[in-house]
C-alpha cells in the first residue's frame, strides 16, 4: 500500500540483524512510511539477506530493495574475503571484520533513493557503545555524512533538509533489545552471525554472536538465536 501524501518517508538500512531491525521498528513508531534497503555486497554471511526481507515484510515496509555491489572485489575484510578468517576471540583495535568504506557506500546509495522518494530521513543502525571498533559507526561519521548529504543533493540546494538518524548510537545492546521488544520486534527473524549458515544458524563464537548473546543476557530475556 502506498503511503498518504502527508506521511513522511524514510529510507531504512536493513541488514537483517538485531540493530537494524530495531531501528526499522523505531522509524515506524515515529510515523514514517519506511522503504527498506539491503545490500548484496559479496558478504560471506548471506543468510542476512533473507533475514532482511523477513523483517521488512513483518514490520510492514512500503518497499524492500536489494542493491548488488561487489565489495568483495576489493577485499580487505573477513566478511568479504574467504581467505581471511572470522575471529572468534575479541581483538584489540579495528577488527578484520571491518569492511572498508561500507557504511559510506551504503549511505550514499540510500541518499540517492531518498532523493528519488522525497524522503525526509535515512535511518541506520550504527552504535558507538557495542560497535566492535568500526570507524564508520561513530557519531562524528554520521554527522559528517549528514552534512555531505545536504551539500550534495538537489533537495539540499533548494532549501530542503535530509536527516541521517542513528537512534541506537548511545544505547547498549541490552537497551536496544528492550526497546525493540516494547515495539513488538520478533528477534527470532533476525540473523547477526558473521558466519551464519545458509539456513541462518549462528556459530555462537564470533564477535557478533558474542555481542548479541551478552545483549540478551543484559536485557534479561531469552535469546531466540538458532545456533549450529
């Protein structure tokens, strides 16, 4: 169903994981008609694409779009290069699961779709508390991209204002889960694991699995994750 002409529109980046699914619920709760955007970028954990479609449908998005990219052609990350092992212990510094320029590329494409749709906002599930050390999950990055978005678009030049919303930025994983449950999120539909099977079964050992498990423990609710 198409939204009414008075309903504000938002593009929501949805990976199929816990954080982006919560962000989608938050955007809908704020009254946005949500257009969800996912990326087939050469990631090894392709089960997240099916999860992104599931959560978008479950939360009543207007349209779900999957854009194909070949970030695996440049490599540099354990998520896009099969020759780099996914770490199963916490490491110091920026981990090898960081995908170079990923959020910059994703937000740029979301910005293009937002212009076409006449959307007021782009929502992204980055987090500076449990962000695994990724440089493109920090408040300074989001603020800088919002500035760029309003310099580089027709809407910005003509006096419009597009916001880049990162409502999870300062929330712990436990707080995110509690907020999502208040909004009716079904976390059993999501996949967070960096090396999930095609059926969506999680390894239980990678950094994403560790953060997710600790989040459910902190929230005081059972973890619906299906493990290998």
